[in-house]
């Protein structure tokens, strides 16, 4: 067998694959998708038999079974589907042979440095709008649209703000849900809105851990038991903190 | 009128979730469409034709199949459509009710509701697996040719 590339090139291929995997995992991609993308990219650059192992908290990657092992730690995982799509299109181009190693690395670094596509105020506004819409979808009346709109927006804003202050995401979700509970109760108490349940359910929907649930299932199905279970636990913990935050108001009334 | 309201709100809710998860701008319309289709199927099935657990399974299957074809067509990862499409089916309301009954010391109702939530989550899981089934069948068939 002929060695296609030298060891220095191999190190650069590893670097490109690692950064691609890191971006995807940090943006909330499924681990089997991360591994698949890294292997495809390595293969396109001439590294046969690349080994990758991704879990929600870190990636192991080596250019061969007996090669040096590279590791990267993932600590924060803000959801950003846009970046996953970007890395996906870069990896498609690499597989098609349209990108060289250097340009791919530059592109990936650009993607990693990109800020979120949507501004925070827009996301809060959209969260409020989504909350109002869910009231209608769950057979509520249009009278409850506005209370849910305000409560949902407030809750999401508090969650995003707390997330910047606190290291623990579950606490941010807890406080967001608590604000929703309190504001919804006050609205109904002062005659602004009809059904407390509908307002709360609508307002809490933007906090629901939909991404973790879908990812947990897709990882489990793909045979990635480790990340499937840990993401399932993450979803359950999030659901519990939201539930506890919401229910706190009922303990006082 | 109610159906028009359902169509509109489910579309806005699903594409809104696309924005909350920072989906690419060009996929937002498809996100809304996938979510709307899944929710409308669920809306017509419950409670007239079937219970909410099988209805969730069918709606989740529909969402996963639609997202699979959207992902193929527009060349973006399937996860973008999956997530925004599945959100309306997540039993947030039931989970909230279960939690509320726990807090109010009504454990019998609370456990009853929690079991239903678990079943619904399982239903979503089965539905989501369906796209994987289709993908594998298509891959096997195209390889054999």
C-alpha cells in the first residue's frame, strides 16, 4: 500500500476534521452525524480508515487505528442549526473535491467565528409570537393570545438573560419558567385573560427541550447508546426544571 | 375559520421554532410547512378518529417522512426540519398538567398523566425512527440496482 499523504499533511487533515466536528457538536448536531461527517471529510482528503468517536461532551479522532489520538472538549452547547447546515455544505464540497485543505480550514474557521443569524431581540419577539400561537393550537381563545404573548416573551427573555449570568442552564430554565408562572397568574388574577392553564402551556412551549428529545432518539436509533442516554437525561432534567419553575406558583396560592 | 386559524398558527409556531434554533433563513418556510402538515394530521385524527397516542405516532411519522424528503431536496441536514416539525406534537400541556397535580398533592391524577406523557414521548420516538427506516430502504434499493 502506498502512503498517499505524509504525516504533516495528516496532522492538518486531523485539524480540519476536528474543527468541523467541534462546530457541529457545539451547535447541537446528533453525534452519529458528527462522526459520519468527520469520516467522510477525512476519506475525501485521502485518510483511509479514520476513527472518530463523538459524545455530547467531547470528540476523539485519529487518522488510523494506531495513530495519535486527538481530543477536543465540548463544554457549551448553544443550539445553532445554521452552523450545522454550513458545515454540512462545506463537507459536501470537500467530498466533491471542490475545496482544498487550506480553503476548507479557512471556511470552517469563518463559520466558527460567525455570530448567531438572528438577533436576541428578534428571538424574544418570535418566542412571544410562538407562545401566542400555541394557545390557539391548544384550543384556547383569542382573548388569551396577548397574555401568553407577553408571558412567553418575558419568560424567554429571563431565560436568555439568566443563561448569560449563570453557568448552569437548568437554573436559567427554572427562572424563565418561574417568571412565566408568576406573570400568567397575575394576568389572570387581574382579569387579563381567561384560562390560566392555556396561557401557561402556550407561554412555556418555547422552553420545551425539543432538540434534545429528537437528538436523543436519533442517536439511540443509530446505535450511539452513550450520547442517546445522556441527551435523554438532559431533556428530562430540562423538563423537570421547567415543571418545577412553573409549579412553584401553585405552592403559594 | 377554526381550521384556517390552526393552519396559520401552526405554520407560524413551527417556523418560529426554526428561528429560535437559528435555522438557516432559506429553510424557515419549509420548517413551517413540515410542522403545519404534522400538526394538521394530528388535529384531524384527534379526538374524532383515534386516541392521542396513535395520532401522535402517525403525525410524527408524517413529519419525519416530510423532513426526509425536504432534506434530500434542499440539501440541508434533516435535523433542521425534524426539530421544528416535531415541536407542536411534544406533550408540553400534559406534562404541565402532570406537574401541577404533583404540586397540588393529587398524586393519582399526576401519575396517570405522567404515564400518558411517557407514552406520547415514545410515540414521537417511533414516528421519528420511521424516516430512518425509509432512508435505509431507499439506500438498500438503490445499491442493489
